[in-house]
C-alpha cells in the first residue's frame, strides 16, 4: 500500500510541476500517476527489500495520445523507486522518444519540481569505439602477417577497413574533442565501417586491457551504478536479460522497469531469442580461420600448450567445415519445395510445418552442434591463455601477443557458440503440448551460388519474458498509446506472458476525436483480395481524395503496391510524392517538412516503419491514407508456425492472431494524424472489408471515436 508520506511527495511535486509549467491538470494523467504508484508500492518486502510476492508488481497502462504519459510515469515511479532503494530503468523503442525523455522530460521535471535524482543514458557496448580494435584495424590495413590476418578473417569483406576514417578517429580522440561514442561523430558511419572497431562483449578484456584507463566504453559507464534513473532502449534491456540480468544494467531484482512504446516489446523479444546460421558463409569463415590458426602456430618458435591448442583448433575448424557441408547437402532437398520470399524471386523459404524437422536432418544438425561446442571449448582455452598472459608476466605467451589474441579469439568463440545454439534449437524436438519453435530454411541466390540459412525462433515472447524478466524483476510498467486490440488487453497479455495479478489501466486520449478527425471508408470498389483492381482503384482515387491537403501520409502494407501506385499516378501528382525507398527516414521527413514550411505540397509514401514513431503535427499531416488493413505477412514463418499450433489446439489463427495484430497496427497507423490537441484532418482507409466483413466491422469499432463516413 502506498504510504501517505509517499503519496504526498508525488502529489505535491505533480502540482508544482503543473503550476510552474503553466499546464492544466489532466484527469487521465492523474489516473495514470495513481495507478502506477499504487501498483509499484503494493509488494510485500523482506528485511533486505526483496519482494516476497511470487510475481513482480506489473502495471499496464494504455494512455491515449496527449495524456502526458512520460511525465506521469516519471513523477510517480521515481519517488517510489527512491523510497524502495531501487533503480528506475526507462526503456524506449525508438531513438526519438529516448531523446525526448533524456533531453526534455527529465530536465523539465528536475527544473519544475522539488524531486532530486541523478540520471544517465545507457547504451550498448557496440555504440563505443574499442581502442584495442582500432589499433588492430590500423595495423591490419597495412600489414599481412598472421595476427593481422586473424583480425581480417573476422570480417566478411576485409576491404571495408577504412584506414583514413580510423586515423580520423585516433586524431579526434587525441585532441580530446570526441569521446568514442558513435552517435557523437558528426558524419554518418556505416555499419561496415564501425563494426571492426566497436566494443563487443566477447572481445573485451576489461581491466586487463592496456587501454582500460582510457576506454571509451568504461568511461561512459562510470556513473551507471550511482544513477537513480537509467534511460536505455528495449534492445539493451533485453540483451542484459538474455545474459542473465545485471551484466550491463542493474540487476532485475533491484530494478523497476518502465517499458515505453511497450506494444513493440513482444516482437523485440522474439528477435533477441531467435537464431540464424548461414551455412556457406560460416564454412568459408572456418576455412580461412583454420588457415590463420596454422600460420599463428608457425610463428610460435617452441612447442607449448598454446601451440598445441592452435593446432587442435585449426584441425577442429576444418572438421566442422566438413560437417557444415553435410548439413548443406541435407538442406538442399527442401529447395524445390521452398516458396518465394522476395519480389524478384532471389530468396525462397521453406518452413517446417509445426516446427517439426525430419529426424535424419535433426540428427545431422545435432552432430554439427556438438562439433561447434567442441570447437568453442578449444577457443575458450586459447582466450584463457591470453587472459592469463594479461594477468601475469610469467605466462607462456607474451603480453603484447595476448592483447591481440584475446579480442579476436573471443569474437571467434562467440560466433561459434551462436552457431552451436542455432543448430541445437533447430535440431531439438519440442515438448509435447508446448508451443513449438518456428524452424525454417532460407535459400538466397548470390551470383552463381546459393546461400542456405538455417533459422529457429520462439513464436511467442511469453516464455522468454517469463523466464528472463517476470521471474526476476522487482516491478515493471508497460505503457503505450496502443496496447489493446479489439477493445481488450488479451492479445498483449498472451504475447508477453504477463503474470497473474497484473494491473491494467486504459486511459482515453484528451483529444475530442469526433470533432478533430473524419474517418472515411469505401463501401465498394476497394477489395484488397483482388490486388490489381485494388491498386488501380487507389491510383484513380488518390489525387481527388487528397486534393485539398498539403501534408499527406500514404501508408502501404507492401513495397510492391507502393511502387505500382506511384508509377500509375499522373506526372503532375507524382512530382509531389516522396517515397520511402528514395530517401532515408530522417531525410524523407526533413524534405517533407521543408516543403510544407515553404508553402508547397508534399505527399509521403511509406511502409510499416512510418506507421508509428513519427511525429508530423499541424500542417505537416492533415490526411492519413491507409491502403488496406495491415494484416501480418502470410508467409512469415513465426506467425505461420504459431497459427498451425493454434489450429491444432482447436482455435482460429485468423481471429486469434491476424485480426488482433492488424487491429493494433491500424490503430497505430491512424494515430499519425492527431499529434496535438489543435490538430485536425482526415483518415481514409481504402479497404471495403472494414464495412463488408464482420472482422472488419469489429476492427472499425475498436478505432478511436472519429467521425465515421462511408464513401
């Protein structure tokens, strides 16, 4: 129960914040504050402050646009976290919201209330430059000895090593005007340029590293243990949980998590617990790696444990390479039955029904997994030798050698362990009655060769989140403008495996939707099941539909339809179109805003990534056009496997998966129109199924209460 003293702290600081910022108290915001505070303070604690309750305190809040949810969870959760001696970890799904929380909302709260707390931004290791790897990269660019080759073999394309850029990094670090944070570098850095010099967990020797005292990553992390509030993102939190928790961020038992944009949490979780292995690329890497290990052995003058391990690792790498070849042969038998997975046909996909891989194939991949595990063990011994050399002057290899070995063998060990995990998940049989994993093969044409990828993934995030998050964390808040589907939280609850006792709040937006926006749906002539006719209907209707609007956002579910509509439009209209494929997301939005600011017209054509997380208030967007109900892609292996399982349990996958998921996406997409209380405009959903089908009418009824019109 929330103590009166804590309630008074929250209420007084909220009142002060509203007064000093000259805001209006909102009933929805007050409801959210009370709901979060009461939930977080509801746990029974032992003498050391650990929860006695079997499940964490979890509060799920759907807060409509305009509620002011960020300030609501800050003003309620921070005092509770401080009182309970817990860390508050705020995780966003997008960089834009992270920057808003970090640079606007938290400073506003500190400036306009009496709350006092420290806060820091936490980023993953990979956002920081590794000085040891930078040194290796500069040497690898101009040398060909075995150690340089060892560095270069970690890269699929050694030619990407950009010596000129790396020398700029070194100069800026030396001048003291850059701290090694990728996001602070003025110019864009490609992933290919950055990866060879980025910090990675398996490659980091920590305090043993010669560069530790000036390490960009550890400098950035110095204050993390002391901060009251840590701002991160979903990916970083999930990465920490996947490692067992408390590795990168504070321990889950001592943390209150705020998952903002929580509608993305299930999909983000699936990506973190999925596995993929490219057979040809991995085989090529193993062959090159074995060759370099052999050359390293030749550079060691006398027989030693290190020399023996290098010989054994090289031999084992070649053995695994042969086993990979057998796995590729066994996989090719499914190529003829694979279905197209790309518009140009260069990528095909074979899904194992129900996640069941035939026993002979499973046995091959199970044997391959054991080979990878054995190789990983040998590499682990090599990294231990390097680690010993970093700790002692009497080790059998020189420290200078160890400093180069450690990150490179550590990286190889991680890669081999990941391959082993993929093979294990691909080859194992699911427990009877349990939700299966999705397992599939992808065949991709690369010139004259075919790359085969093996993949395995959970189909529901519930199990992974239950094991890594709900069993360990102290408390959590999940919030977003869109968490319900078809009017309830059931879809989110099932996908996230939310514990019993979770508190649910649904807070309406303060916007008066019926006065601010018109939602129009065609009665006839727009049937997406007849794709060519549907595209032609959009081409014919679009110019007239948006003729009175300068700022327009048109959202498509498929790239193919986007391109066909764009090509079919009159040239006079097409000159105003900005298509997503033609520009980066940031540049696309910049060009759009610039056109509107100049008094011109701009029509943005976008796909799913523009259906959420973008902010185009006022004249920047007065009409949102949605081509059709955004159902999941029918050949998605995860959804297909889950659908098969639901069907086997006597359920209806269309009603239980496809419709709720489409409903969530449609609410998100339509929400691009009203971003502030003064916004007005039109939403056109060019899909007659919202009128003609029962599921469409159910989806339509779950959308905010815009004024409805049928056209």
